[in-house]
C-alpha cells in the first residue's frame, strides 16, 4: 500500500521496466486504510474498532433475525463447531460490535470517500459465532447514525451478550494457562466483543490482488492468473508482479491493521468476496454445485461487478489476541450505497 501514486511508481521501478511501471500504475486502486492511534477508546463518535458503539441514549443493541433453518447452518461446521453454533443460535444473542467509521473524517480525505454519507457514523456489527459458515445480510448489521456528537453515549452491552463474552473470555484464558502461555495485558477478545482500538483514516493506493475483480485493469495478468492462453512474457510479468506485491507487503500486509480497509479493492484470502455476495443474493445459497457454477459463471461475473467493498477487517487484529483469525468483508451494491440502504450490506468471511 502506498500513500500516493508517485510513491507507488518509485517502488515499482525495482521490479518493472518503465513501460510496465506505467501499465501497473494505471491499475492502482484508491482506498482508505485504518491505522491505529494511541489511546484506549478515542473521542465520542470517532473511528474505532472494538469497544462499545457510540449511539444516542435509548438505542438498542441490534440482534440478528432468527434464521429459517438453524440446523442447515450448524451442519456446515465440524462436530464441535456445529454444537457451538446450535447453542449460540438458541440464545438469539446480539451481534458483536466490529467498529465505527467517522464519516466526517472519511469525507475529508477527498474524492475516494465521496460515495459515503457526509456526516455521522457508519457502525458495523457482525455475528462472528456463525458468520464464518453463513454469508449474507442476516449475519451483518450496518447502521448509519447522524446523531450530533454531543448527544452520543457509549452503548452498554446487553446482559446476555456481556455474559456470553465473559464466559468465552474465561475459557480462552484457561487455555492459555493450560498451555503455559502468558495472559495479555488487556482483556482477550471473544466472538462477542473486542478491546477498543482507536483508528485514524488515511487515503492510500494499492495494486489489485490477483484474485480481485480489479485485476481486469491488467488484461495480461488476468489472462495469466485465470489460466487463459499466455506466452512467456505474460509469465515473466506475473512473476514480477507477485514478487513486487510480496516484497512491498501488498500481498498479505502485516501487521494485521494493514488489512483493515474502507472502500477500494478487497484483499481476498480466497476468491474475490464479491463473487460470494452475488451468489448468495442471487441464488439464495451458500454454495453452488460445479455444474451450476460453470453454467452461470458469466452471469455471476456480471453480478459481482455490481458489488463494492464497504469495509474489511482483519479479525485477528480486531480481537487483540491469538484466538481471532480470518477476514470479514462488508459488501454493498453500488445502487444500495447510493440510496443509503445499508440494510442490504452482505457479510462474507474468508480464512486461508
């Protein structure tokens, strides 16, 4: 990730001849990075991951709708995961709070954030206990709140959510003690909460991941990565491209906060998550059989183009400990973002 196109061009010169540098530079994708800042919670209404959401007095902590077929969801996991999901779904617990974005801070970054509302906050919630096995709108809750800052208050966790978090935290601490691992200096994150982490927003540009839809801007690479006919020059280009992304930390940025991203192109752990959003919303299924996928591939490609990344969060960094893993992607259709229909946001989870 680069602070500017000029920085990117300078870094690319180590890997490409001038005409290739120009080509890759044209494919750079603007995005907004979430960077940690010093502090424990941040000001009221400020950008934050974890902790408690800032909302007006009287607001209720959101809960996921009850699924039509809980057993179908639970059966997607192994025996232990299925048992945990059944217990979780029976309790109808609220969402975990992932974080909030200060929209005034975002809009101050210029054209990259012009698609977002001008004021207030976007608040992101996720059913982390089930989300890895269920993509869609049910496991995600995104709210746009434009309450004046002076009227905001940290929303206390509901009693059942706080109890679930406390129980899981004790279990995780017991595991660390059992394996003689040191306890962290702050409370462990759970599937239900995470320690507060103040963040700042910064405009960046990045090269598209080979698995992302934005790789279409580099047709030679698209052909190579998708197994289409290619020549030795294409293979050399792809090798240099991979070397550049690995060497510059673009492939899988570390530490984890470098994977937190608002807008722009997703950093997939598998395929571009917009394919999954298109499949779930169009076909109403988590997975398609091979025959259906092959038959509908062209249509799925077109549908995926309608979706855009709203936010992605590295869950290991979010949890603040060694128990979290994977990435959650909050995705929205362009038309729904324009109409501010944040109830149409889809969550997709990926893990390598």
